[in-house]
């Protein structure tokens, strides 16, 4: 690449990073506006049906709802920029601290799900495209449609029934961190990862197959085959490499679904992560926690898609900026 | 976006149209399978009172946690309520939410998409907002809205609609931007056709096929989100039986009475599968270029 080529890529990267700022600003504005646009007095709703007038006044003061709107907003954004996500109504602890305590199981679950579904789905999609129209292709497509339709919690309970209740192979629920030994860690994480990864894997398998079919029809693939390259070299070295951009894109988009699924999966498997924190916050109407979690999850999603966009520069040097 | 085939099919002579319909249904059997399953679910929801059901809310403490039997086909829950009746009535909630959200989100997305597709300055602002909203996972938007309102079916529908509008808007805007540059729109413009007539006669009909396909997927995802919200305790109020509610009540009892979760879960999966099959079939039928690949 020439010098100007490098600077073009550099400009693209900087521009792409700057583009995340307005997106996160909209997210922050939405999260703030929600509290004020919702019908009724938020303090009354958050306090619940059994609240006394004192409770309501206390919540109003705690959320700063007794101050003018612009002051509330400035104070809130100022806090955000300093990593202050507010104070939990129920526990009186800083939201950032509560989130930090719960982040490890969620990250562990997400990474293991990503690994399981990507390692499972991409080979399936590649083989389905290579043997398009065969029974293998049909099986993969049926898997893709079924996997997309079975809700996370239904699949989770199915797995628990098969592997924990009727056969006793795996623990019903719970979470063991990787420091607690590889065996217990794996036995606890395998079912949640499978349940959470199914929709994601179905999505990736489908996109891999579609993208591979496109690439396999190209002239350079025929050339590679004609000059006698082995099938695996053509499939992986030539085809998959060129089919990678849509696959990586769908992985980035699919992370949103993964985040939604985390909340449910953690509830079913009693994993003490951010999902459980969300559910507890819903039940207690602890709105600052819900706000903080939305911001953190959305930031994670924006970050993943930033990385996906940046990966294009490595995957396909032809993409122009 | 290729929308020409559908356009063509609509204008074809009646005899060809009928044959065309028959061949494409034969080529896309998923439309039949999905359509039949979905119709069965809809009939079941409508005729719920006549399907051997009892009052889904009727408590019967002495009949708590009975396993499925001739008397209680799907068993009873911890309050002695008949799960079969609750599951059949639960179809009403799921289908209502799916249909309402699909219609509302499509209508709102269509209007906003058409406006942003034609007006450059609203486009810049509205699409920034949509980008921001799309980076919040749909469930979290719905959870946040539900946490601030009282639990009711209407609020569930509104919450899920808000989360789905950006995706529809983006689709419609994309179609409009493509269509605007096509020769037949330019020709209409050049021959003096008014803006609203172009919109009504040329743009709108061509956005409908992709919108229909998207609508089916919105309906399927809305049903899943409703079930998840109810399952987490932030959805349909407990006095209305919904599949998510029944499963939420069976959650803590799963190890002793897994049938409570099993039946509503199976009905939910079958319904979502039916809609996805229908949507896949429609997409293949309306967009043959994509069909060969997906």
C-alpha cells in the first residue's frame, strides 16, 4: 500500500470512530428522555402501588426530578462523562459499581457463545454452499429456520430437561468462573452457550451459505479448481476469504440479538450477570440501573460494530473509503 | 431491491395470474406450511371458548400441580389453573401483539421512511436518531418503556412497536432511495406527473412487497419479545394468560413440573416457526434473485 493509501485508511478509521459519538449521544438522549416523556409522574410509577407520599418525595429528590429539566440533563450527562451512572434506588449503591460487579459472568457467557456459534455455523454454511442442493444443504437450511424460530428460553429448558433432569450429565444451573477450575466452568457454561448461540448460529450459517454461493460462482474459483488446487484450499483460502465481509457484518448485527438473549439465558440458568441485574431492577423498578444497563449494552454493541467496520480494512483491501 | 416481479404478477391477465399463483406456491411450499399452521393458531385463538376449555383464571387449590391427564390435558399449575385452557387463551395475546406491532410498526415506518427518502434535511436528522435507537437492543427499549408504565397489553404493544420502527423505516427509506433513481420514476417526473401522484402510483406500490416480508418478521419477533417480557415479569399483566406468563409461573417449578413450561413453549415455537416459514416463502416468491441464494 502506498503512503496515501495508509493515510486514506487512517482517515477512514478516525472518521468511523468519530461517527460513534452522535450514535451514543442519541442513545443517551433517549435514555434520559424516556424518564420524562413517559405518561404520568415517573416518581409515582417507580415508587409502586404501595408507596407513601414520603417514598415518592424521596425518589423524586434522589432522581433529581424536583429540579428544572435542563439542569437535570446537564448534571446527568456530566456524570456520564465521568463514569457516574447514578445511584440505585433500592440498594443505594452507585450503578457503575453494581454493573462492574456483575460484568464478568456476562462477558464470559457472551464470549463462549460467540466461540461456539461461530465455530459451529461457519463450517456448516461453507459445506452447505459447497454441496448446494444436497441433503447436507437441506439439513443446514432446516437447522437455520428452526434455530431462528425456537425462543432462547424454550431451547434452554429443553436442554436442561435432556442434559440435567433426565440424564444428570450437566448441572441444572449456576455459574462457575474460570478460576474455579476448567471442568466445573465448562460444565456450567455449555448449556447456556448452546441455548443463547442457537439463533446466532442459524443467522451466521445462513449468511455464510449465501455469501459462499455468490463467491463460488466467480471465475477465479473455477480457475483455482481448474489448476488443480485441493477442494479445502479453494474453499477456505479462496472462497471463504472473499465471502468474509457479509459474514462478519452479520456477526456484528447479530450481537444485538445476543444481548437480548443474555438477559433471558441468565434468568433461566441463574447466572449472576448483567441480565440478572436487569431482571432484578425491573422487579424493583430500579430505573437508574435500567438506564445504566441500556447505556453499557448499547455502547458494547456500538463498539462491536465499530470493530466489524474496521475489520473490513483487513479483510478486503479493495473497499474504498 | 427487486420488486418488478410482483408488479408484473399483479398486472398479468387473470388466467396467467392464477397459474402463476399455483406455480409459485408449488415452488415455495413453505408458504403453504406456514400459512396452514398460522391459520390453525388463529382459529384456535378465536374459538378458544369452544375448544373444551374452562375459565383460564379459575383457581382450584385442591387440584394443584396435576400432571397432564384426561381431565387436564396439559396439567394444572401451582394454583390449580388448567394449563390447556391458559395455553389456548394465551394464543390470543401472542397473535394480537404480533399483528398489532406488525401493522403499527409498518405504518409508522412507512410514513417516516417515505418522508426521509424524499426530504434530504429530515433524512439527516431522522436517520441519526434511528441509528441511535437501532443500537439499543430491542428488548432493552421495551424493558425500559415497560418499567415506566403500568403493565397492560396496550403498553406492551406500544413498547415493542417503538423498538421495531427504526428497522422498518430503514427498509422503506432504502427502497425509496433506489426507486427515485429508476428510469420509470424519472420518466413520470419528466412527463409532468405531480409529486403525490408519483408517490401514490409509483413509489408506494413498490415498497409494499418488501414491507410485507419485513412485516411478517416483525410479527414473529414481536411475539418473541412479548413472551420474553412476560417471562421476565415486565410484560403482559398476570391477570391475562399469555404464553410468556405461563412459562414465567412455571420457571421455579421446572424441575418438578416441566409440563407447565413445555406446552406454552411449544405453541410459541410453532407459531414463530409458521410466521418465519411464511415470511421466507413470501420473500423468495417476491424476490427471486435473493431466493436462489438464501
